[in-house]
């Protein structure tokens, strides 16, 4: 799709400015332009950026990120280490490497409490939360929740 390009004179007329003022904007970097031969051409999107207008096609939403904190009570140090290793390994495999999933675990030995902090794309975080839920509800011995009396 070909974008509209304007000359310095056309931009000056549209904005009600002097041609020298528009050239000054270009030299200072305030207005982006492409030099073709001895003349500048200004793209419509660059003109919109200068005037603070956003074209309809430019309203692209950036990537979403979710943060989750999971607290699990009744977890000893060994179980916390196993669960933390599982979560970190799962977060580091099979996901978008451009937007990695970040996981941090914190174990409070006095309270026998594990906190897992998950940051990343909603779908990847949801997958990790589903895995965590499956592990917590499974009877597979990975998470031995019997805590010795303190």
C-alpha cells in the first residue's frame, strides 16, 4: 500500500507555516522526512505524528502482560525446591523467546510457605498456572505437604 507523501511546501500550506520553519523542523529531527534528490518528502504518518494526530491504522495495542502471585502453605524446603525447579523449567521451554515468561520463587521456612511470582504473556502464564494446579492436585509425590512440627 502506497503512503501519501508531501513536499515541504505542501506541509507548510497544510500547517499554515513558512517553508523555512518546516525545513527547520526536519533538520532538528522534530519532523521526519526522506530526502529525494534535493527535495524532502514527508510521509502522512510523520505529519500526523508532528501534529499529534493518530491515524486509525496506528492504534495498535502493544503486547499484554500478566502478573500472578501464587501462595502455597504447608511446603517444606525440599518440596519448594522441586516445585520451583519444575516451574522454572516449564517457563523456559516452549514459549515465545522474544517475550519470555519470568518466574521467581520465594520460600519462607518459618511459615512453611512458598510464593511463586509469574510475569509474562497471558496465555503462557495461564499454561504455567494450569501445570501448577495439576501438580498441586495430583497425588504424584512431587509435593510432599507433610511439614514436620517446629
